[in-house]
C-alpha cells in the first residue's frame, strides 16, 4: 500500500515521513520497505511517531542507509 509513496514519484518533495500508530509487528516490514525504496536517500526524517527513528530499531544491515537521517532535539 505504500508503493506509490516509497518510489518517490508520487511525492517528489517529500522529505519527512512520520507514520503513526503502526503496530510493532509491521514496523519491521515498513523499515525493510523504506530501506529498499528510492525515497530513503532524500528523506531528512523518518519515524513511527513524532520522534526520529531510533537506529536501534533498524536491522544492522540497513543502519548505514538510515544513518543520514536528522535527529530531533
């Protein structure tokens, strides 16, 4: 269901993706989808609420891809 957003074509200016109320069961799947997406390199922030993504939630193999994300203060 997120394919149009994650491919970047439908949302060329999107730089922040905050997804609310995602069950922990689906968070891992969404992280995998974002990691493989064309959108990730241009994202500044990504989270499952209003806070930046905690890299500890990201599988180790994908952490370098998410490392550029800005952290909220």
